[in-house]
C-alpha cells in the first residue's frame, strides 16, 4: 500500500515525521535510487527501495495476531489509570500492532491485532463488517420468542439492529442461566449486551469465539498466535464478501 514518504520513514523509526520531512527536503532520501525532494510523494514501503543518506530503511513487516483476551483487560495500547491493557500480553512483539475494533473490559475472547492499517479499516468499516460470533451467558433462560426478536432485529437507542443468527448453546436449569450463541455483523458499542438487555436477559458473561471465520480453537486465555498467510487472505475475502452483503 502506498503511503506518504515521511510517514514511511517515521514508521520505520528513522526520526519524527517532522524531521523526516526535513530529510526529504534536504535531498537525503531516495526512492528506487532517485532523489525525492518534494513533500507529499507516495511510495510503497514493501515494494520500493527507500534509502536515507544511502542507507536502506527497514520497513516494518506486516504482522497479524489472534489474541485470546481475558476479561478485565482494556482494548487499548495504554491506560492512564494503569489498568491492564492488551499490549501487556504482547511483550515479545516488537512491531507496533493495534487492536482491530474493540472488546469491552469485561468481554473475553478473540481479538485481532495488526500493524496493517488497511486490513484493519476494511474489517471495521461499517460497510464491510464481517461476521462475529459471541457466546453470551445470560440471566434466566430466554424464550424462543425473545430470541426471535433478536434474530429479526431489535430496537436499541441507536436504531434497529440488523438480523442476527441465534442458537441455544447451553441451558443450565440449576443456575437458571443460558448460554446463547449470537452472530452479528455490526460493531456498535456494547451491542450484544444491549441486545440481551432489550429482551430483559442481562449478560453475565460474554466471550467472542469467532471473527470473520477465524476461531479461538485451543488458544489459552491471555495467549496470542500469529495468523498464517491463508488466514489473512481469508479475512480479506470475508471483508469483501461482507461488502457485497454476503
Ligand atoms: N458486544 C458487547 O456488548 N461487548 C463487546 O465487547 C462486544 C460486542
């Protein structure tokens, strides 16, 4: 993907974006052997050979991680109050990866992180929203009629929800709780919790088990793994399919 040269240089750790602009203007930067002095020129950090003072820069390679977020962790890079954030679990990762969308503090499960801004945008853009499946453990056992409402679309403060897929996953008469599998294609704030509140079955526990066809499998809580090329491609395909309304 093409980006402005100063951004590529700054991302590669050459200097601040401001300083990189100065380096470009001073004629110290070449793209494929040609000096580029104009600001605003774009290049592709993967395909183009970019050098500063004759030394080739190392552009950050793209990294895609699937993380099993524990509950009680903030989907953020830093927290001013010092609470645990997702990046606390990625100590061995040198690349600056960012969460793709977010999970609530109390929600656990599958969270993707990447430094590929293009794919992250594709996956979270309202037009492309891919399927996400959650297991929601709720108070009492919802009636089929109540679940039908969720399936068809229910009115929330911010409008009707799109149709969802719902299934009973587990019913526990002893604790009077049910675990429901719900697949949605939107990403509104606290959407699943609000959907179950709307049918008067508050969520006790929420776990995301699938995102764009990828699943947690046996990944332990608090652990992450790298996605394979095939998995990254399947995410791109899922985003394109979602755009077409599939
Ligand atoms: N819906 C919610 O209510 N919370 C999440 O974290 C994700 C989806």
